[in-house]
C-alpha cells in the first residue's frame, strides 16, 4: 500500500521498480533511453498524464479524427506486462486497457511526436584546427598576425582585429575581403607580399589594376619562355594559342587578351626587367651575408665564344644559404687576367659584397685561373687580404680547384689512347652520312637532344666525357664497326679503324669503367645542402678508391672493371690475352696522375680540414686541436646536455642558428666560413646544361645584356617578384 507523505504519495520500493520499468518509454528517443530514470514518481503528475490520455480518447471517439491513431501509439508505447499481479492492476497508472497484440508490437512502432522535447542535442566536439590558438602558417596563408596582447589575430591588409581566433573565422575574413591576393601563389612572391604588409607599405601591396594585371601576365609568359630557352618570337604564338582556348572554352573572356602585350620586343624588355629584379633580390640578400665564396667556371660554353661564369654562395645569420649567378665575363680575344679581375670586382661592388667577407674560391682548375704567378685566384686572394688588412697573413683564401666539372677533368687524365676524340669523329661522320641501324640512330638522337640540335665536334667530345654516353658507344661497337666498313673511310690519325685492335679496345673499356666511377663521384658532389666537409669526405674516399683500383689492375683482378671484364671474356675466346694489356704501366700511370692531380687541387681544402671537422661535429672534436680563442667556447658547448640533444635532433644549420646569441661568437665565425664554402656543383651544372641545350638560341642574341639576363633567370633560385616589376614600370611611366 502507498504511504502518504505530505500532499503526495510515496510508492513502495517494489512498485517503484515496476513503475520505473513501465514509465521508462515515456522518455522516447535514444538519448532518453540511456538516461537514468527518476527516483520518485509523484501521484499528481501521473494523474495529469492520465487525464490528458482520457481527454484525447474522448475526442477521438467523438470526432473519429487522427487522434485515434495517436492514442493507440501512446498506449502501445507503455511497457505493461500481461502477467502483472493484482497489486499492479490496482495502480492508477495501469488503468489503461491494452490488448496483447499492442503489447507485442510496442517495440517496433515509431517514437511519439512529443519525444523531441525529451531528447538533448549531442554536442559536437571541436576539431583541433578550430581551437582558439594562432598558427604561424596563417601569416602567409591568410595574411594575418597574432596580436601583441595575444587576444585574437590582426589582418595585415586592413588592420582589422579578428577576435575569434579559429581557422574558419580567419579564412572567412580573408575570402570575403582579400581573396584577390590569391594571385600571389608562388612562395617567394607570397613571402615578399607579407614582408611589404609588415612594413606597412599598403600601396605596394594593394590590388593591381586591370592594366597592371595584364603586364603581370605578360611577365609570367616571358619568364616561362626564358626558363625553357624559347625565342621571344614565340610570344605571338602563345597569344594565338590562348586566344583559341578562350574562344572555345570561355568566349565571354576573349577580350582579356587585348591588354596583354606578347610581342617579341616586349618579351625582350621584360626579360631584362626580370633579371634586374632577381639581381635586386641578390643585393638585398647579400647585405645579410656573414661570409661568402666565389666559383669560377670557364668550361660552361662549349662550341661558342668562351665566357667565365662567376657564382656566389653566401650564408646569413640564420645559416640560410644562397647560391646565385654574380656575373658573366666575356673571354673572347683572351683578355688579360687583370681585366677579368676588374670585371669581377665591379660585379661584387654592384651586388654589395664586401671583400673582407670573401672566404674561399672554387674553380675548374684551368691554368690561367690557378697560375701561381699572376693567376686570377692569386689576384682575388691579394685583394681580399688587403681588405682584411693582413697582406702578409698566414691564412690565404682556400682555393678548391677542380671542384667544377671534375668528371671531365678525370676523363682527360685517363684517356690514354685518345678514345674520346676518335669516337667523336665517328659520331660526326654518322651525322653527316646518315644512320640506318636503330641503336646508332637512337644514340645520335640522344646527342642532338643533349645539345639542342647543334652538334659539333667539341660538343660531342664534351658529351662523351660525361655520364654513360661512351658506355653506350662501347655496347654498339659492332654496329659502329659495320658502319665504318660500309662507308669505306680510309684509316688515318683522326678516323682510323681501331675496333679490331685489342690494345685500343682495352683503352676504350678502361676509360668506360673509370668514367663510371667518376660519374658516381659527380653524383655525390651534386647533392646540395651538405656543406664543404662532405666534399672532403667524397674526394678522400675517391682517392683511396684510386689506390684500390691500381692494386686490382696490378693483380689482374677486373671485379671493379665490368666493361674490361666483358671485353676480356670476349677476346679470350679468340685466343687473345687481354689481362696483360690491362695490367700495363700506362693505365697505372693514368691512375697515378689523377690521384696526384686531386691531391694538389684539393690541398687548400685539406688545410682547413680542422675547421670543417669542428663545424661538422663540435661535440666530438678534441678541444686541444681547436684554436686557443675557441677552446673556452668549445668546452662550454660540450658541457651542455641541452645543446647536445639539439645537435642530435636538428640539422646542422638549424643547430648553429639556434645557439644563444653572443655566447659562441668565435665559434660561429669559424662555422660561417665553413658553411659558405661551395659544397656542390649543382648551380654550375644547371648553367652548363642550359647552355648545351640552347646553344643556337644564345648565340643568336643581339647583346651581352640579354645573354646575362637569360642565364640569371635560368640559374636563379629566387622567384621573380612580378608585382615589384609591374609597379616600378608604372612609376617610370607616370
């Protein structure tokens, strides 16, 4: 029996459990079913619910409307048990008559209409990118910076605060107000735009007008034509192609090309403007150089007028390295070395490079560059010594001779039988007489592709000394022999028939094998971002390898000579002994000459090996071997476990850039010098490849200025800032 308490009734525990089981479906919905039921059920609430149900039943019986179905669904939702006892039937909540069929189907019926009042909406969990935390990458992506007080972000364009610092809020503001800045897609342009906005140069960062956008588009076309070595006369062809595309795809935008000038004269002027912009970026970067070095390349121009390419490599306070073309000196007529030195000095003055920060020189090892009496490197060393005030100092500039085009240098030292000149003459004859066999035809197509269609004897000789070109000729020697026999070329000094001579074939196979080893060294020297101590490691390893090759040849072991081993197995069937020829002294002498040449040309780099080793791993470097003014800083660095962890986790440049300012000044001065030395040949190889592929294009230029502009665009690691070019042009026309 219920016990009365106050003005309500308290249900006993047994009835409370049964009532709880029956009243649970009144909270319809999945969320309500998982919620705990109420501990008490007061009688007035149950009576009110019963009264509402009775009212709906009476209305349904009188009108016969849709309330009858609602009433039946309500009754079926009540979880009543047909086996209830008399005590349960006496409860007012159980007074509703329910049939067994309704009880059986109550679980499958839909929820009641008013069940939404009982359900609680599920709270969506905030994504990580929606947290109120400012991210540094938003600065370039959405042109915003974090406010000084840390409360939200601030737009760099309109200086409007963005209180809710979530990415969707920042993105919404950017897309609504400043989406036209998406035209600055390139990384260099975007960074330059952010820098201008930080300085508050709103005019320079404002949106371009229609005419300025047309000029910007033509600058982009000129940049692409220069990178691919296409003539300026292709500009009108590009315009016609764009016009044809727009007429078919977007006919309503055809008039956009009316303001874009792609004429040949315009393309030429825009190339000069792009080159000036890249040079201005070099001038701006050179002001931050802590040290720099030069590279002198006089082997880049093959088959044309000789020129000297001068490259610069500089490192700033954050150990960010830049390698750019400094100038191009015309060597036509063999000018005096003092004239070349004066041209380099003028180029350094225009770029804002101070002589006292010059710390090293790399070159191809040519005689006029490396001459001890009035050589170009000697003049540069004396000039730098005067700028530092120690003309008689004991530490001249280290000169890394032979770093550039090392593969060609080694091939000339090891070509004991004049193999390359003979093969180049045969290939030139193949080009004039025509080729019938597929292998030789593909070989000539590759040579023409490598030289842009302009194939001369000098170009073929240069091509055969690099890569796997000579190896392909060696594999096609039978087809080449058949061609020479068919043409009936009489043997002479230049075009003889040595393919039947075992000694000459041994010379060729030996050169093929050694060029494979040189190509491997060249690939290792093309890896950028490794610093100069890796150059020392690769050169020292190759020197030891040369000694190993000499020992193998002396013992008749051809394990490291696959082409010679193939030739040996082929001629052994003919009863000819080849191993004795390969073990002869002339191959040993060739390897000895190359080893001595490398030792001489990299001796200056060996002289600074102590600084390079200390830069590579200061924690393993012996303190007693360091200079006296650096030993105290080196001891302090070794005692720091924090710096040791950073050294192991970060790359070398990031580690030195993150050192506490003012604590390791003497050590950082050494590391700046070591980091600024040339560590790869990638920029000279890029210029060499561009010159070979576009010889006909470069030789047809009207002035040296246009040649310098094309080479600067082709070799630069900077992205041209097109907006700066456009606005400078607008100011000049105003």
